[in-house]
């Protein structure tokens, strides 16, 4: 199998930049999988997407995949490929209207493809469950789905990093898996 890497952390912690540095070390083809949906009505969102775009090397390939990331992993499954998927939180947000059953099926398909990816797969995930329980149902669904997904990814990842205040902690070296 390949090298599955989880990079997680809070908003603006530096997790995307850290993941990009890891991908820059790859000698083969790097494909950036963007899960964000463009929204021309939201200037702040567009500015965030643009900042990410400007940081990426121009020779990286870009795939905008808001939903079908399992299919994307399957299509790009080759030992020479490096996929950087940013981010799992945005992907989960894109699926909030799905039933628990449909989400469970989608999550399982993703976990299967991620665990069988032959190249390097770097996954960026937000940590959202460190605060209060959201007061609205969709917020709780988002937090719970992302937390559970991140835990499952962490269990199958070869390496897991936590990014806090611009510093990386290699969880694979300092922490015991549950």
C-alpha cells in the first residue's frame, strides 16, 4: 500500500500549508483535490480559495471534487501519484443533506479507497469538536460526522499530524492509537 497521511488542526492553524509542504516533497505527479464549491456571491469564500490557489505550485494538477472523492481516489490510484485532499470538513459540509445511511455508505467507500490507495494521499481535516455542542441540528450532525470520519482516518493513516498555532505535532510518534 501507499502512504496515507492525516493533517488535522483548528481553523487558520497552518494545516493546509503543512500538507502542501509534505506534497512538495513528492517526486511524482501531485494532484490537489479541492472539495470546496465556488460561490461567486461570497467574496470571503472566493478570497480563501484564491489564497490556496496562489500558494500551490503551478505544475500541480487541480481537481475540484465537492462530493465524489472516493471515485477520484480510485481513478488516481497509482504508486507514483500524490493526492492532497483539502478538506474533509468541506466535503462533510457538502453532504449534510444526505441521510445517515447514505452518508455511512459514502464514508465507507471513501475509507476503503483511502486505505487501498497505492501512492501518497495527504488528507486535511478540521478539528471542530473542541468547543461547545452546536445549538442547531445541522451543526451537531456536521461536528459528529467530521469527528467520526477523522477518527476513522486516523486509525488507518500511516502518519497523523496535529497542527496547532503554526506548529506540527507528529501524533504517530508521540501518541498511542485507541
